[in-house]
C-alpha cells in the first residue's frame, strides 16, 4: 500500500559524469509526476525453538537494502528524450548554405535518394522540371525521378540547423543530481528535496510514430538512488536525511 499526499513541485536535474561530478547546471525538467522514493528494508527475524514457543519471533531487526524510485515526465524536450534513449543531446550548429553541383542518379523505379543536406529549397536539375521530371521531400532532403532514370547534378539551398540532435544509445547510464522545489497542496507548506546521484532506467518505449488515439504519452523511468562516497544518506527532504 502506498501512502501519499497531494503535492506539486518543480523538478531540476544536473548531469553527472562517471565519477558522479556535475558536468552541467540544473535544468528544469518540466512536467514530472509522479516522483516517488522507496526505502527497501531487508528484515531479519530470530525464532524460538523452545517448547511451547517454537517458530515464534523473539527478536527482529532490519537493515536498509536499497533506495529506489520512479518518475514520469511529460515534457518531450530534447534532453528528456535523450535520457529515455540512453543517448546524448548534441546542439545542431550547421549554418545555412548552397550546393551548386551535387552529382545524383535517380533510379527509374521511383525510389528516393538522399541529398547531402536536409531542409532543402530551390532544387534545380539542368533541363528538368520539379513535379514533372522529379519530386522533392524538402524536410528530409529526399529526391526521386518521376519517370526514366535521371543522371545529372542538383543545385539547391539548405537551411541552418537548430535545436538538438539526439545520438541514440551512447550512454549505458544516465546519472543526474535532482532537486525538487515542492509544496504540500493540503497544508500549503513548502518543501525542498535533494538527491545527490540518481541513475535513470528507462521503462517505457519511445513512440516515434504513435497510434492516432494516443495523447500525452509519458516517459517513465525507474530510479536507482545512490549514496555518494563519504556520505551516509543519498539525499534529504527539508534537511532530514533519507534512510537514516
């Protein structure tokens, strides 16, 4: 059974390297709910062998086995998607430009050929007309013949890249420090939580093309909450140690 109360909060995360040192500032991770923490205990029991008490517990104890959690994120921004895909979000920086003579061969079967750039415009092929002799998918930078095989050179412009490119499956572990700036919705009291080192384990798929009726799919993660060397607790809530 889960015990909870109404709470809201802003979640911030800073990337950590393999040595658990921060390599970025804290980034607002957007709509994140629910965020949960569980301290799992390993219990020991001493049972009696005395006549009339056999099998009954006479003493018990427990020790902390692990601290785990879970998290759902609804903000599909590049850095969150990179976490889901165990990847890296790299800023796209290519400038706009033009190509004057790119050699192309477009098969007669109408299959698409990829140009050297995406986001193309003003595509020209000598003595050929767009939408009559060839067709272009500008965003993808794809081009195909609408008839016989077409061999020649293409000239075109391409737009500057912006935002992020995500390289998939480049990290075996996504590790972050987390801060929650929260509020108890029932008492209106503020609270603050901080976790020093959290490994994100994706448990939901990345829907590249989702079903038509799908709305507001959530990125879901299991959390492995680590205690840093030299510390006795993985974090705190309002200054009270977790798992102490």
